[in-house]
């Protein structure tokens, strides 16, 4: 077992950020932490990396207390890429982080593997968003970690840059265990073996990617309609800007039903829901 | 220890990569020397020596208030400082690195003052006096270092900047840094002994000249140092509780 929480609760004033969360992270593979904003992902991560302490329950990291710096020698964390010290050069930034670890990857080798070798002498303030993101992820791997925490590693990247970074993470994930948080189901699908879904500070699901995908495969069928009869398989109905949105697990069946019942509609659109919508629906909010 | 040096080294690199920030810290005391000390007290060895000592304390005070006040407040707003806390090191390395960097920057801001005093005024000091002065400058910097840390850990950046700006001038003027010993306006002479600037500059005056420090100023200096240290500790723990508990 690399890390775990046992019955962990975390309160901020009156807000309950985590509610009796027990989670095991065994060695090997990529664990995806999924959930809408405010679900407790960041709080859970901050407990694992020793930034905060739980209100009750225990957190273990590599056999010790994450608040003890010694327990953090073999973990890696991504900084927010917008906050890299702008006047430091790429090489200096990596060397600074490496200096904290007992047996770091040589700076040149790490830069090479993350495709940053050509940028070694550039100040981080002058990098593009994608390059900075690469550097942020590289920093997490600087100390030959057993366990890596990647917090929203590709948010804000274009598709090409995102896929390139996924390839690198996948390559490293064969040697390390990775905990990954993301808004994107696609990202979790691309990288994770196991998915843990958080909502309102609780673990809603903990399963394989395929099983979770089935659970959140909800579509949004949006149309302009005056008069809507009762329909089967609709999880929720929303009205906004003159349009009606129906959330359903089976969009094809719903559209057939609309036609079959001779509903007068126009401007039909079918979209996959975001995870956030799907989970808000599934958790009954 | 090596981690403290690592933190100090990278913080100094970060700072000197913005040369205008370094120049800015050294500019005000150097300009004050050129405009106020050189023309008015430049020819009188005793007066010039005291005035140069005052400007040294002035530089120390502004450097401490701004480096720590604004620097700490700014760092607290940066997610990078949160990331650094996840590295396998206690908070002590980063903190000590910050203080060592502050002392280095303070030293840099003093260089032009001392050089101008040496080249363009009649100010004199023996090497032993200079060494003694260096020691008491570090001692006199303590209350302002704590004051800066208190401001930085307590307030957000914009407020910290404003408070540092509002604080430094009354402290300098009220403490008699802008006039020769015994030569300040009456009300300044009356309040000066109760301000930390006065006690600090009296120590420097005594180190480089024939000045006898007053008991009131010394007691006030100690009281300010203790009070500011307590305020800084309170602000630090408050920040720890907010961001890291």
C-alpha cells in the first residue's frame, strides 16, 4: 500500500469538504480522481501531500505521516503551471526541485524525456502555456517518485499538446504509481485504470474505467418545444433561453419516442453531458 | 543546511534577474545621501559621519519593511509557495532562505550609501568602527524585519504595500533619521526616543562616533523588537492555520 486514508473528514469552518473518506492506493497503475468542482478532489490531494491535516481520521503516505517531510521524499507533485517562478530558467527550476530529493533524475535526462532540453536556458516566464505545463509535470517526476500526484495536468491545453503530454505520462506511469485528478472523462479514460468518483466530499464510485463510463453515459437532448408529453427514461428536464434540455441515458430511444409521440419540436441537438452534469444528476442534486 | 543554501541561492537568482528591483532598493537611500547629506553636512567630519549612519539605518529600515512586507505577502498569493511546501523539506528551509536573501539585499542597498559617504563627504570611520557598525546594523534591523514579516504574513499584497509605505516615513522622520543628533525639530526630539528607528540609529552613531546612547531609546528598541516579534509570530501562525491546516 503506497497511501491511504481511513475515515477521513475535513471541515473548513461550516463547510464539510470530505466526509468519512476511506481510500486505498496500492502500488502500480493510474488512479483517476474524478468529480465536479467543490467535490473534494483538491482537499483530498492536499491531505495526501501533507499540505493540510484531516479534522478526523488518518492519512498515510508511504508508511508515514504526510506532514513529515521524510514521508514525502518519494512522491512527486505538479505545481500550478501559472505560478512557476518567472525569472528562473527551466534548468534552474528543475535543479531546485531535484535538490530536495535524495536520488533525483539527472536534470538533463529529465528535460530530455519531457522534450524540454531545447528550452533549458529559457526563463519560465517566457514559455508557452503548453511548455510550462510540460515543465510542471516534469517537476513531479524529478525525484524518482514511487507515487505521483498530477492535479489537472492538461487543463487549458489544446488537443495536440494534451495528447503529447498523455503519451509522456503514460510512459512514466509504467514505472510509477500515479494519482490523477481531472474534469475530463476523456483524460481519465486515456490514462487511468481505476476511477474514483467524488461528489460532495464522499466517494460515489470506485471502479474500472469501463464501469464508470457506463454510469455517467448520460446525454443532453436539447430542443425548442411548446408542449412536452411525459417521456420515458428522462432523468431531468431544464428550461433555459427558450430551449428545453432533457438528460437521458439513451438519447436514441428518447428521440424515437419524441417522433413516435408526434411531438412538434425543432432545433434538435444531442450532446454528451459533462461529467459534472452527469454526476449532479446521478447524485440527485 | 544545504537546503537552506538552495533556497537562498534560487531566491537571490530570482531577485537579481529583475535588476530594476535591486536598483530600486538602493536608489532611495543613495539619492537621499546625494541630495540631503552631501550638500549640507558634507564638509563636517562629525556631522557627515552621523548623517551617513542615519542613511544606513534608513536603507535598512526601508529594505526590511518592503522586502519582507511586500515579498511575503506576494509569495503567499502564489501557488508556487504552496507547491514548495509539498517538497520533502520543512517550512524552515524556505523561511531561513528568505531571511538570508533579505540580509543580502539589505547589504546591497547599503553599498552605495557607504560609498557616497566615503567619496563625497568628510565622513570617516576606522575599519574597526565599520565592523562594529555592521554588527549593530543587523541588531537594529531586527524590529523592522519582524515588522515586515508581520505585515507580509498578515495582509494581502496591496494592503501590505500601502502599510509599508505609510509606516516607513513617520518612522524615519519621527525617529530623527533625517536630521543630525540633537538637531531635529522639537516634537521629533520629544517622540524619537520612543521609536525603534531612534534606538537603532543611536547604536550606529555610537559605533562610528562619540555618541552616548540614551537608556530610554534602548529600552524602547528592545520593547519594539519584542512586540514586533510577537506580532510576526502571531501573523505567521495565523497564515499557517489558514493555508496549511
